[in-house]
């Protein structure tokens, strides 16, 4: 068990590192969006948004997603994770309206420890899936959907 002073010292030592990790991940999201993987705020507004992960060791990815969604008035933010540490679960409960965790563990180890097979899609496959989902997403409250899709196609061809 750690004393209050030791915990405060750990917090001070690692706070800058955690903040840097958050900024790096937020920057990566912004780069992906600017490369044609459009996430239009209008498409998320007034909807329930699910942020899903197979595991969460620090919760930094969820923090970045929550920061990204903050200016967008979504109906509800839901975090879904297969495996997370107790500390991360507590953090998620503060950031999201609803949290679903399949397994909460005391000492989180690497994701590979919990899965027999942890086959992940490549970066290109993820971008393709994201583009296909956002392009084909039916959104009844947005008029002129065909205009938005044609603008998306124009931006792709200009890259």
C-alpha cells in the first residue's frame, strides 16, 4: 500500500506523461479526420455514441474520445470495454453517461494476456471501414445527404 505522499508524488511524476499521451492521441484523431475520414458533428449530434475497446490499461484513449465529443451535443456517451482496471472504470464513470465493462481486473496486464488470439485490423482497414460507415450512414435529419457524399468524394479525389 502507498502513502498519500507517495501517491501524490506518483501523480506529479506521471501527470505530464499522461497529458502528453492524451495530446498525441487527440492529434492522431485530428490527422485521420483531416485526411478524408470525415466525422461530421451533425451526424453525431443528438445520437448515442459508443466508444468501444477490447481493453483499457490507462483509459487515455477514452479520455481523448470524450474530449473530442465534448463540443458535440450528443444524446449519450457510452463506453464499452471488454477488460479494464478498477481505476480506469472509475475514470470512465466520470467521463461517460454509461459504462459497460465485461471484466474488471485489479492489476491490468497487456491485452495479449487476456485473449488467445488478438488479431487486429491494419490501419488501412480501419480507415476504410470508417470511411465506408460514415459515407453510407443514413441520417434522416440531415437534408441533401447526396450533396455531403459528393463533397466527400470531391475531397478524396483532390488528395
